[in-house]
């Protein structure tokens, strides 16, 4: 029962993180002739995505570590290690973006390379899911 509850929270955190990651990708795709300038709205959305990504990755790590220890002691093998590598890259990226973002907001917005980091983050997330499913199949 505890294991199932933790796994539900693990997967719900994945849903939360996926929403944030895709939201950031949609923001960078939302350029075009029909695009209306709405800097206040975009800044507010960025903040929601950034904070929910942080909540999601912390929850994934806490519940993931508990799941691994409770059921298996630990999990070995290439696919789980690959999943953990992508989860670590995501954690570093999200913590760094959350650390930098308030300063960028004061100076008028994030630097030009940040959209590429959001794409990298989405790739890390998808890769972590793929390796998670293979690891436990
Ligand atoms: C980006 C971060 C993460 C994502 C996207 C993610 C995704 C997933 C997914 C989709 C599953 C379900 C796999 C399946 O049952 O087929 C899963 C299960 C699991 N995850 Fe994660 N996870 C993440 C981080 C972590 C971390 C950091 C750990 C441990 C250190 C972890 C440990 C586990 C364990 C042990 C299970 C399997 C539980 C079982 O036996 O059913 N996860 N994860």
C-alpha cells in the first residue's frame, strides 16, 4: 500500500513535470505573425513552469529513492543507471534555472540560450521515462 502510494506520487510528479517541460517548449514555439506581445503573461507562465518543474523533480527524487530502497534495496543495470543519469541532468538543470531566473527577470528576461536548455530538458525527461519503463519491464 505504501509502495503503491509512493508510485502514484512518483507518476503524478512526472505528469506535473511533463506539463512544465512542454509548457516551456510551447512558449518558445509560440512565435509567429499571430503572436501578440504579452510579456507580463509570459513571465508569469515561466514562473509557474519553473516552480512546478522544481516541485516535480524533487518529488521524483524523494519518491524514486524510497521506491528503489523499499522494493529492491537498490537497482543495478545499465537502463536504471541511464534513467538516473537523465534524472540527475534534469535536477541540475532545473535547480540552476530556478537559481538564475529571478536575476534574469530583473534584467528583462532570460538569455538567448535558455530556450535550447528547455529543449534539452524535455529530451532528458523523455529519455528518463523511456529508460524507466525498460528498466522495470
Ligand atoms: C526524471 C526523473 C524520473 C522520471 C521521469 C521517472 C519515471 C518513472 C516511470 C515512468 C516509472 C514507471 C516505470 C514502470 O513501472 O514501467 C518509474 C518507476 C520507478 N522509478 Fe522513477 N523516474 C524518475 C526518477 C527516479 C529516481 C531519481 C529514482 C531513484 C533514485 C527512481 C526510481 C524508480 C523506481 C524504483 C521505480 C519502479 C517502481 C516499481 O518497481 O514499480 N525514479 N519512474
